[in-house]
């Protein structure tokens, strides 16, 4: 995608792989999350491999004899707005709203901008869940329509980022810094995979970002292995990771490094948030 291409707020249709109602983990309050298909990254730990291709795909059944299904369908913005209206009472009672996720929602730039704009005009709280791997022009155009950004930070260092994720991460970091300078509300979401990207220098880099931006919140997302069976059912090569599900000792170490590097407790969310332990 060229940096200046397809940024017009006008594309009315896109391919999604799910609309999840009553979500409690995709932003504040009760939310309706729209998952768009397509992603420019290839994270080794990706737990939604059905999100990578922008096109519908056939997925076999989970067990022998169980029917398969087509993953992905085209939707138009009006359908999503009608769903949001049905959930408006839940949003108003909880402070929730719409989250646009993926995949990578900026893979459908015109649609994502149009959906966010339409949702804001209708009075809904909005969240954009993004990897940051997109032209800055898109993020700048989204600023009037996004209340909070969920922004991924996956690895520290260009070589390590390219090995784990598929890009050097330079544009991701640049876009993050620009959003923060624009005064955007950002929650930095950090997936941690034991032995893969949970090195102490990465944890210290996360802490430095938070210390330098007191308004930034950091959400730690421990690894969970949901992808192996999905990749088999999608007839995709299985990615083998030499890792394990995080143990309490892993969580304790991550918290110790983050807090020892100066990250304030009130900026730390997710699995390491002592307030909800």
C-alpha cells in the first residue's frame, strides 16, 4: 500500500472474520469488536492466523466429521452501525463502545476511517486496535475519530523485530511517538512470549516509554497457544515456538523488571496489574 493511497473516508465495505459483542477486554466498558481480515505482519506467536489473509478462507472442522466453515465475509458500514445501535444501552451503562481490530484494521484504510467517523458521528466511543504498521497519514486522519488507541509493542531492536514480526519496527515506533505528541490516548499492548520476546532489555524499553510518557498505560498480554490447531485447520504451515505458557515465576519476573526500571504501578495494566490480582 502506498503511503498516500486509499486514505479517503469513503470505502463502505470490507472483509471481517468476526463481530464480537459484549467484549470486556478490547477497551473500556462493554464493547462490540469488529475484526477485519488482513495483516502486513507475520508474528511468530500470532494466535489468530485466520486474520492474516484479507480474503475469506475455508477452515476445516475442529474434529473429524465436524463440518468446516468459511472464515471471512464482506460487510458494509450500515450493518455494523445497526449492531452498535442494538448495543447502545450496554455502552451507555458501562462506558463502552466500538473497537475496530484485526488482523490489522489499517489494512482497510478507507473503510476503517469511514467506520470510525460514522461511529463517532452516531455518538459511540471508539477504540482502534492496531500494530502501528501503516502510513502516518492514516493515523493522523484517524485522530478526530478515535477516543483511545490500543497500540502493539512487540519487540525491541530492528533485527529482533524483523525476526519475530517480519518488519524492522521503525515505522511502528515513529507512529507511536507521533500519536503521543498529538496528545492521543494510547494503551501500549505488549504480548510477551517466554523465551522469545520477554528479554529484560525489551521490558526495560517498555518501562522507559512509560516513564517518558506518564499518560501512557501499558498492558501486558501473556502468551497463549491458540494458533496451532487453527493453522492445521486452515492448511497453513505450523509455526513451532520453543516456549511455554507463562508461569507465575515468569509474571513475577516481568513485573520486577518493569517496576525496577521505574514503571509506576498505576500505569501497568493486564496480567501484571496488582489492583485486579
